[in-house]
């Protein structure tokens, strides 16, 4: 086996597809029996749409049920503030596509299955490494049949935040903290409701509303560690601020029956100091857990996967191994966009989210349209749409 990837999220699935497409034998391990998990990141930005276009999957992706968002606003107590407009982005896609992550992963893994070099093992959880002579030689994993070993020239940890394989490799993240956690839930959408995603900001409260066509995907932001206190106060402690912040939902908030209808995202922002060992590397959330600010987690993970495929496919095909110098190069290439993106997220957390949750953000006296200012139109548009260092697929498809 040439490569084994632990974790069937966006990073692992995309890397597996690109390697199989290039003729590299690859096994993808996914610990769950399917991809059907709600309230996972599902904002597909133009940078990822470009990657799909480069490998011939864009049209197939756009046939999936999805919603397009071209602009983003903050709605304050005095009215909306337009923050970003993706129209005019210098690429073929000037919008963000909202699609359930399981549909995206099904698309990518189905495309990978068209190549004989690809193998997907579901309900297979990697929980240890095979280490010989100081180098990683594969993984240990368990499934319904018991414990197994899978040897590989390159092992990739794409198993998300709190990666078991990174811990096994002795790779420790640096944590930066976050002032909030997020409660995700959904409510029905009705005709006449707003049509674009927006951030609702008020003293002591913060919400995100995403139009899913037939329902709203809603995020209520709470102070870090505040979930247990909210639960003790009863479901009314959630219903009341939601109805007040989003009056068009008044009358529907009763559909939040209990906290069993709510998913909790514990926000973590961290990154590994070192992403690799001989025969081993980490990508995506395993290498850097991102804040939900800007919704770029999937897209940064996909960019990691593209960069990894561009660098490791050739040595795997030619020599059946990847020199550690190549893995160092991968970390150097992807560390800079990770640092810049996390720095921007932390600025928003420190200057907007934290003060808002502490009731220290006053409503602005005017409602500016920031997209009318040339610099404030171009920078957010490019940062949100394409990211800091967009990657392009360079590894060719195997004949």
C-alpha cells in the first residue's frame, strides 16, 4: 500500500481522490458508517469550486441541491451593514455554494471510486501508528472485525481536531483560545423571509442565519463554556433571544423542543508546531483547527489536500516513498495561509465576538455599505472567496 489516509472529511477525501486520479494506491479510512452528520462545515468557497473545476467535477457538484450566496451583511439593532460582495471575483465562480457536507463527501469519494487505485474503508477508525526505525510505516485501525494493521509508505492524518494519529506521532498543537462556543439548530423557512446569509449582532448576543431553502440553519453564539448554564435555565433561555434577534422567526421558535434539538460546537483554534515525521504528515483540522469565523475551514482543508497531492504524488509513484524534505516543504507552503487566516479570525473574535458577548459593542449610529469603499470591497472579497494562497491542481491524471 502506497498511502493511507485517516479521516474521510474534506481534506482526506480530496487528497485520496487526487492521489488515486494520479495512479497512486491509496486507502481512505473513515471511522463512521456514513457521512450523514448534521451541522458540519458546508460552505464551498470559490477556491474549492476552482479545484472541482480543474478536475472536471464542477458541473457534477452544481447539480447537487445548493444555495448560492453572493454577499454578506451584519444586521445590527439599527439596521444592516453590508460587509462583502463576491461579485467581480477574478475567477469563474463569484459566490459561495452552501451544500450539506455529506453530499460534498459523497461526490468526492464517488469520483475517487472510479479509479482502481482507490479504496474506502468505512467504520474503520485509525487509533495508532506502526513505527519502525524511527519512521511511520502505516496505521493500526479497528472495525467490526477487530484490530488490523495497514502498512503504507506515507500515512496522512486527516482525522480532525484532537487527532489521535497526531497524538501518537507526538505532534502537539499550540492553542490560541476562543471566546465562544456555538449552538447549531434549524427552523423552517417561510416565503418572505430574508434570502441571504447574515450575522445578527446585538449587545450580549450574536447569531448566524443561513438560508437552506426549506429551512434556516441557525447558530447562536454563547460565551465559552456557557452551554451547561444555558441548559440549566431551560429551553426558554434559547428561544427568547432567538425570537428577539430574528423577529420573523417569532412563532417558530417553539419548534425548538429541547436542547436535544441543538448541536454544540466547542470552538477550538490551534495549529501544530510541526506537521510531519518521517513517513507521516497531518493536513486539514488535524494540523490546524479553525474558528468558524469566515466559514473557511473546509476550503483551507481542501487547499491543504491539493498542495499535498501536488508534492507527494510524484515521489510516491517514482520511489514508493516521500522524503521528509518534501513533507517539510508542504508544511512551509501551508503554514503561512494558516497563520494569516487564524490571525484574521482571532482579530474578529477579540474585537467583535468577545466584546459583543460581553455587551460592549454599541450599535453604530449609521449603516455603512463597506463594499462601496474600493479597498474594503477588494480585500474581503478575495480573502473570503479565494483565501490567502489558493492552490491549483498540478498533479496530472493517470492515463
